C-alpha cells in the first residue's frame, strides 16, 4: 500500500464534509491527513485527504466522491516515490 492523496473542490457546507468522510468510513479506510482551506470563491473549499491504500481503491474512492452532490471536482495525486 502506498500513500495516496485525493484533492477536491467542494461546496462549503458542513454536510458536505460529513458525506465525504462517510465515503471513507464505509470502506474502513483510515484518513492519515486531511486539510480544508477556503477557496478564492467564498462558497467553495479545497479539501485534501491522504490515506494508505492501493491504486485500485483510490480509483474507486475517486469515483464515489465524484457522485457526491456538493463535490465539484476530484483530483488524484500519486506519491512521487
């Protein structure tokens, strides 16, 4: 398993973050790091989540996160090592 990071642009609502965390918890994936920063537009936030998992799981997570209503975009960032 490698360290994998997903970055998202989301609508800034408390329920959005609960739904995102639910995607991870339903699959039993522990989050190593999570960062949430307000974007340039007041109603949007940048979310970065890092976990230990294989590339097939990160692909599956990305697809599930893209289905969430308040998720605008999802980007997978691979570990350079």
